[in-house]
C-alpha cells in the first residue's frame, strides 16, 4: 500500500517537474522566435539574457530530474552531487508548491515525495550518531484526545496506559536510549531542537508540517515520518513505530 502511494506521489511530483521544464523550454523558444521574426527589437540584450537563463534553467532541471529518478530507482546518486542535489531539491520544492497552487493540484503528494527524497538524502549523507544525540519530535495530536496528562514539555507525565502511540514511542525510545519530545507546533519544535541540540532528528508530522520542518532545520539531518490520521487531521493520530525504529537504526548504523 505504502509503495503504491509512493509511486503515485513520485509520478505527480515528476509530472509537475516536467511541466516546469516544458514551461521554461517553451518560454525560451517563444522568445527566440519573437527575436528571429523581428517582432521585438527593443530590449534585445535583455531578451537574449532571458533566453540563456531559460535554457540554463531547463538544463539544470533536466539534471535534477535525472538525479531524482536515480535516487528513487537505485537509492543512490554520485556522492559529490549530494550537496548540490540537496540544495536544488530544497530550492525547487517551494516553486513546485506554487505551481501546484496555480494548477490546482493537491499538494500532499508533492509534500510526501519531497519528504521521501529528503529521507533518501539523509540516509546517503548522514554519519553514525550516538543514541543520546538523536531527538524524536512528534505532534501533540498523537496523544489520545481524552488524555488529561500534559505530555508536551514533559514526556514523563505520560502514565503509559497504552491508549495512544505516545506509550509505544516511549517504549521504543527507552530501549534505544533516544530522547522523545511532544510539541504543540513549529515554535515549540524549534525551541526543543535549540535546547537539545541533537545531531540527528526524527520528525513525525503531517505532510505540510513535515515539509516545513525539513526546510526549517538547518545543519541537522531530519528523517521525516508521516503520521496516520484515521480520525481526520489533528486528532488521535498515530505513527508506524517500525518506521521510527528503522530511522533510529539508520542513525545508529545497526
Ligand atoms: S499513553 Fe500516555 S499520553 Fe497516551 S493516553 Fe495514555 S497516558 Fe495519555
């Protein structure tokens, strides 16, 4: 099921990227034809610069497309290209979100695929990390809505009753000696990260918060895991504990 969803996300992401590449190409072509047919005399130099810009942009995006296909197909890209690829994907993502708004395309598949590519980059580039330097950040909607205990700010307030995934995450964190924080939003997440200063982050959130978080955190690898929302957004959400464990194991190199 997850694989089907991922290949759907990939296809939407790649289609949108192709639309942007085609738009760049046709803009360059259109300008060339206008100049060739002497329709535009003024601003000739400016137009030539723009043509170069669009052609260079098209080539750059085609290279990016090839790297995306390579990383999703083989799980790897040449090591020396990783920093450029990471910067490029973080640069193009907001443009794709803007395009998806204009074209009225649902944004969640784009966000999910962006987070998936980010995870692959983290797997390729991050070093081995000690367990005490790993921080898991989860949203407070993971907590059972009827629970009276305030776990944001102090996870030890959880009574481990087993009614929600906070308990299961705590078990996992105890067994790996990893820190867990439940946060109410981006501001608290930023504060927790600043205070704790981890070397590796595992973020659990919805597509939108996950992509914002990945773009927001600078200099620390973030593995993003999408939460499940069986009761709709922001209420009694849950997370695949195996995915979280996989991410911990990746950082620990186990
Ligand atoms: S596991 Fe913890 S957070 Fe979840 S309902 Fe029980 S006491 Fe509350």
